[in-house]
């Protein structure tokens, strides 16, 4: 409760920014010298200080928005232990986090993403122009999560909601549904995957089309062949004026809209729903992407983006168990401080803070590219199979 009270100004800023705009202008990209901006909104939202005074070593951390609450506590505890280090944190959709490193070439020390697959896709595949090396060649898997449906007691048809009928309720024209922009946020393409996973689990294949048909100026399409479903996201993703779907650049921007009553539902991470004390419909394992045992079932759903923001790759995502990843970019100005931060996060104090905030860490930490990691981080992880 203390954390929520401390972060109340953040939520109010988010709510004011989101309510100030109902349109989706040209994408605006914020950077470390400016307040964080929702890429689908013109309203800036300051999530964390971007500059502090003193002679401390600055440690710039860019992380997925679903980590805001626990990482705020991690920051406070870490700075208390290492008083010569000043953590400067910003939070974005996971794809947007990658873009700050690989396309905008910002000097970021730690990257934490809600989709581990983004690190090799966008950081391994992109070269730091200053060194000629990839922006990353290792990462540690440190946490999981599950998808859940967030709502409030005032949400339309909440009294009818079940694990069987939620896609049908969300598709009703008078229900206001919030979607994180899948071009910027892993929660967005995972929310779309959830509809298709539900279809596959009950073998009924009209729910996705019913939900998203006629909602966008340029349609989101789905193709099925031999048990495999492919969702294609157009380069320009904007809702029609009469749409009951509201897009925001990151899932965190939807929380304030739920709390204010401007949205009825949003697919969010279970940890985030619990952190904010919202009503929650637990989705079954076949849908929530939280089960390692269902990896083979999940992988029959894929999302591809017709998004030209990425010059070297065509982003495509296979549904799989949700895994968070953390790494130190090759361009980090302070890699030693970054190592200390990761050690702290994955140590006893970090584990306790994450668990208290409904986002427990993995029991152990598999690492991709283990041989490329700093020795201090090798000692707390192991090579993934």
C-alpha cells in the first residue's frame, strides 16, 4: 500500500495525459532528456526523474512498463545500498525499450523487457556503430508472468463475465476495450494472441474476427492453415471513430483509464492487475501464456508486423510462455554499475521486493549467451539448454 501511495502522482499524471487526448496523432518518440510519451498520444507523462544532481554515477535503466511498481522499490533499495549510484529509470512498452537502444542509440545501462525473444531479435541483430559489435550478445531470463483480464466493479457486463464467454463480452459494441499498441508493447500482441489461443482451446474460430472486424482504419487480419494461425498487424494501426477499442502505446497507460471508468476491460499482466487492486478474471493456462507445459500448444499462434520502423528485421512473434529478460547493452556507459544492479535484482533483496509486488522471480536464472556474460553475472545464472 505504501508503494501505491508513493506512486499515486504517477497514476494521476497518466490519467490526465490519457484523458487529454482521444485521438492518435503521428507517433512521437521520447528520450532521456524529455518526459516519457505514449507513442499513440501527444501527452507527455513523467514516469521517473531523468536527471538528478550530485556527483553520483548515473545508472540508466529502461524497463517494460509492467515493472514500474516493483522496480521503483528496487531503485530505492539499491540506491540505499550503493549510495554513489543514481538510478535513472524510464518505462515503456518492451519493443519501445529496444528501440531506444538500437535505433536511437541512447546510452542505456540496463534493459529489462517483458519478452525475452526481443533481445536476440532486435539487439543481437543490430550493431553498435561505435564499436561494430552487436548491442547485446547475452541475456538472463529472470521472471515470468500470466495474462489476465482486468476490469472494475463498474465495467459493463462484469456480472456476466466467465472464463468461457469473455471474448464474446469484449466484442460487444458498447464495451470499451483497451489494447496496448502491439507495435510497441509485448502486452499488445500477446492480448491478440490470447483471443486466438482461446479459439484453439475450444475449437471455435470466429472470436478474433468478431472482436476486431471493422475496428481499425487498416484491418488487422488473421490467416489459418494446418492448425497454425497468423495475425498480421498493419503498419498504420489506428482505430475508427466509432470503434469500441482504444489503443495506447503501453499497457500501463490503460490502468488509469480502467480506474477512471473510461475503459471496461483490458488484457493485462496478472502482476499489474494485482498491484493496482483491480478486479481480475484469471484466464486458463491454455490462454494466459503462463505454462511451460503448454509451449507446444502456444506456438501455433504467430503475430507478424508490417511495421517499417525496424530497418533490418521483420518483427514476428511466436506465442510462448511469458519470460522477462535483462541485459546490459554494448553501449552502456557504466557497465560495472549495471552489473551491480542486476546482481541486486536477482539477489535476496530483489527477490523479496518482486515477490511482495506479486511478480516473483524465477527460482533460478537461465542465460542465453552465457559465455559472453560478465563473470559476476555468470556466478548467479547458468547456461540455458
